[in-house]
C-alpha cells in the first residue's frame, strides 16, 4: 500500500498537484465568464425561478423535476468536501486556501452552466426508457470524438469510486468512530446494505431520497456552524482578514502550523474547491440530463446555483468555523497516518526560527532546506524512543509526545526500522500530539461553540447525511457511464462492485483515499474542459436562441 500511495502521489504531482492544473481550471471558468458576460450574476435570479418550476410545461421528456435534478446533483457535490475537504485544504494551505476555493466556485458557476447545458442538449433515451446524458454524449454526438467520450466515461467510472464512494464512507466511518466509538467496518457494513437498497431503485428512487435529504442535512449543518461562529464572533473579522491577506502571499506559520507558500495554498485551494463543487468535472451534467424539459439552457441555469450553495455558502461556513475556533493551529492527541507522516534526521523545535524556516521550505517543496529524511533504527522501550536523533512530522506540524505501539492500546518494545522516513513494519503505529486534518479537524472545531462537546454529534450526523447522499448520486453517474461504455447489462455488476468498494474504504487509510480521489478528479476533468471549450460558439448561440424564445412565450417576464 505504501508503493501504491507513492504512485498516487506521483500521479497527483503530474496532474492535480501540477502547477498548470489550477490555471487550466480557473482559466476555462474565467474565459466563459467573460465570453458569456458573467452569466453567474445575470442569470442567478432567473435560475431561482426555473428551479421552483415556474416555467415548467406538461408532458416534457425526463425522469425528474428541476428541483430533484438539482438536489441529486447537490447530493453528489455536498459531501465530505464540505466537511473534510475544507478542513484538509486549510490544514495544508492555511486560510489562503479558502480564498481560492471561493474563486473556484465563482468561476465554476459559469463552467457548470456550460457543461450542463451542452450535456442536456445531447442526452439520449436508453433501452429502459430513462434518460442518459453527460459530457460523453456531446463529445460523441456533437464533436464526433468517440475516443474522447470513451476516455471521459472510463474516467467517470474511476472517479465514481475515487470521488463518490471511497472518501465518503471513509470520512463517515472516521467520524462515527471518533464520536460514538463504532468500529469502521461495522459502519461500513450497515451503510453498504442501505446503499445497495437505494441504488437498485434507479434515478427515480435516488431523486426522491436526495430531494428530501439535501434540505434536511443543510439545515442541520448550518445551525451547528452558526452555533460556533456566533460563539467566536470576535474572531470572525480576523479570520476573514487572514483569508484575503494571505491569498497572494501564502499563510505564515501560526501555532503548530508550519506555514504554507502561495503556490501551495493556491494549488490545494483550487484542488479542494473542485472536489467540493465539481464544476468542470462533468459529473453534475449526468444528473441534470435526467431533468424534464426541452430547454437545455434553462437546466444549465439551474446548475448555476450548485457551486453557490455548495462552496460559497456551506464551505464558507465550515472554513469560518475552523478559523474562528482556532483549532487549525492546535495540536491534539491522534494516531499518525503513514501517508501524512515523515520522519526526518535531527531534533527540530518550533521555537527555533532557523529550524522552523527549514521545515517550511521542505514542506512547500522549496530548495536549500537542508532537511534529511531519516533512515536507520529507533530503539523503543515501553512505547518510548530511547534515541533522540529524529523528528516526526505529521500534518504539517512537529509531532510531540511520540509513542510507538502495535495497536493504539498496546505499547511496543524493540527496534523500529525506518526507511525513507517511514517505519518498514506496517503493524507498528505511531501516536502523539500534532495538528489534525479532514473530518477530525472539523469535529474539533464544532466543539468550540454554544453546543460544546455536543457539537461533534452535529458533524457526525451532517457527515453521515452529506457523504452517504454523495455516494448515492455518484453510483448513478457511474452506471450512466457504464451504459455508454458497455450497455445496460453492465449496470448491475458495476453496482455490486461499487458497494463492495464502499465497504472496503470504511477501514482504509484516510489520506490514501484522498490521494486516489485527487487523481481521479483530474483524469475526469481535463477531457470535459477541452470539450466545452471547443463548443463555446454553440453555447453562446444556444443562450441567444433561448432568450429569444423565452421572451416570446413570457412577454411579461424580465
């Protein structure tokens, strides 16, 4: 698994972690925003009217209403990215990462408008009478690039695991274990059965469930978040200020946080923003293709609301909870994940300015840091190291009170061999105090409000509802892609494998799962961005035609 983890790190470095990816993603959104004259602002009010069904007509083709399609798409985006993803972005990129999540959402509102419109326009009716759409259909039917459509569909299937299944249950299980003490595989087993029961019912059952769950989960989470924000109201101003001040300079060291450069905060903020709202990824168009209607542009306008609700509203609440509570710079007793940990040569202290600067350079990929990775043996007696020639770095902080164990409850005595900064023996666990990330960080933050320790239950319930609904939506995305690739007969085997993967991820390494998701997202996103850019002129023509027809049919509407 270490080798696989390193492979994912290398792939992420070439794709999502590469310097050029955020510029491509934001660049396409910026281009369409200017090219279409800021549709995310001009059409926002109209989108709200469309989603209420004000302009619906009878007997239109489709499987769901506008609201149900929006709810299904939102259930696919409002997930661990809003709870664990924001926390992960801040934990590795500092407050500046939140700013770049906002930018990704703002320009992503236009990107999503374009991809949904084109996908709805070229959708098809399947053998079982349901609608199937998505970028693979406009790539095939309009661009005549079947090779690109196949590539996208394959990436969608992969991403349904990397985005929709694996990280969702992983975060649910982590939260349930931290809050209620449930074993991860117990949580995974119960929810896997429920997932199977839901997805077997197809899009109509999925839409019926998500249209009820999404409003409920949003209300619960918002109430809990406001309980922390209002409790720490005096810190809101400084928190907002740090987001904007650090946006173009990077986040300086604070507390246990060793700091993040501009490049790191920018890259991780954009990457996490994409994971959160999926604008440009091409996933939401698959859900919107099921909506009843004969006006693709109107369905595209509905999708403008998604990044706004998902990132501008919910992710901002999560970010302010974490920043205002101050937990993102505090160290907590935790189990060190191998994928987030490295052991370096020598003893380092946060109080030593030169040492802290060296670690800053090392963690941000800068040169001349002088840090050497530890290779050698650590002698351990009753869980404590005898030699002191090493430092454990975990979650971009210096680990303290280090203990070694076979399990968290059984201390270790013997020799621990370290190779390339990681214990060779996978059975040996390392515990201690360090910064935490993902859902664990958000859980800590929610206990610093009016609800006190009970705040962790809000995160657990929110995480359960958010993540489970995301897994439901992504199963639909995957089975539509399988229909395109191999036909309707391939759907059932896919669903079985999807549920099995869902169960496995409940007890897998958290960081490893996030790395898989990061790679899968980019593999899916790039073909879609390329395709919608090629159809930019058709998109503008479609908008003009829509408004011409709309004004004739609704002369009193503005």
